[in-house]
C-alpha cells in the first residue's frame, strides 16, 4: 500500500514515499531530497515477533 507525503518548505521540497506489508508494517521508505537525491531505506521484521 504505497503512500506519499509532500512537505514544501522555503528552500527545498522533500517527497517521502513509503510501502507497508499486509499487516501494516513499514517495509520501505524513500525520501526524495531537494528534488534530486533519493534516500531509500528498507526494513524487515523477525517472524518470531509477538
């Protein structure tokens, strides 16, 4: 379930996209900084979590 948030500022524009699994846990975040640089981050979760 991809989602986006746009946060304009006086100096730059950041666009943050995130993805989640069916349980709603965040699996990836990509931050487009200054409309030029991507900062991707991926997450995994233990299957033993309660």
